[in-house]
C-alpha cells in the first residue's frame, strides 16, 4: 500500500468508513503484534495489547497528522502502551528470541546440519541464551529500537516516527545495541 492509498484510507476512516479503518488496521496488525510481542515479557497478553493499540488508534485517529507512515504512528502507540504496562507491573522486560509464531524464523534453524550433534545444539542454545541476556540488558530505548527494527521490521524513519526521535538518534541507539549484542555473541563463539 502506497502513502497516497494510506492517506485516502485514513481520511475515509475519519469520516466513519469502517471498511477503510479495517483495511488500515489489518495491514499493520502484524507489525503491532511483533512490536508488542517483543516489548512485553512472557506471560503478558500480547493479543490484548494489540487490540488495545488498535482501539487507541481508532479513538485518536484525528491526531494522526500524516507526517510519517500510519504504521509508524501505530508502532508509537504500541510502544507507549507496552511502556505503560511495564511501568504498572514494574517489570524488566525480557525479549525471547525463540520463534513464537509460525511466521517467525527459529534461531536454532540456522544450524546447518539436519541432525546436529549434541555439542552443536548445546553451543547454539548457549549462544541464543547469551543473545537473549544481552538484549534484555540493553537500555530500554535500545531494546525498543532493536525490537522495532529486527522483530517488527520498521525502517529507520518508521522507528524515529514511532518513538518521536530523530533518525540520527535511532541510528545511534541501533548501532550501540547491535554492537553490544554482536560483541557478546562473538565472545561466545568457540
């Protein structure tokens, strides 16, 4: 869907066109699901967070200015909702890297052998655990940028729009997060 199509759908939804609103939300549902799924800890109701994000978007559709993409605006709502939920529970978020859904790749699938040795499986699990730990230790903003980029698939401009920061700030946080996580994974290599 192009930006013009998206703007037309937003305008139609603002006028009360339910079909236009449904198309907009369905188009970006996976993005919101992935963002919430990676920002909320295990056990948190991700589907409820997605639904609440969509409801907030519909209620506040008049606030969408058209600057940036609708997906980025939705991602911003999702990030803020996840922050609120975490703040209420006072939890430190944990970002599991195992595949949660059928459309996500399993990190252990990268092992080349069809039947890996026990040693290779153990090494791979250890690497995934180290990666999980490093991602969970990132500062909150770096976790958000990392999750929106690698798990929700937003581009740099979309992340900047979602978080209300400059693209340069996103690049800085993403660079630092990737550098730190990469360093930890490389340390774990035999």
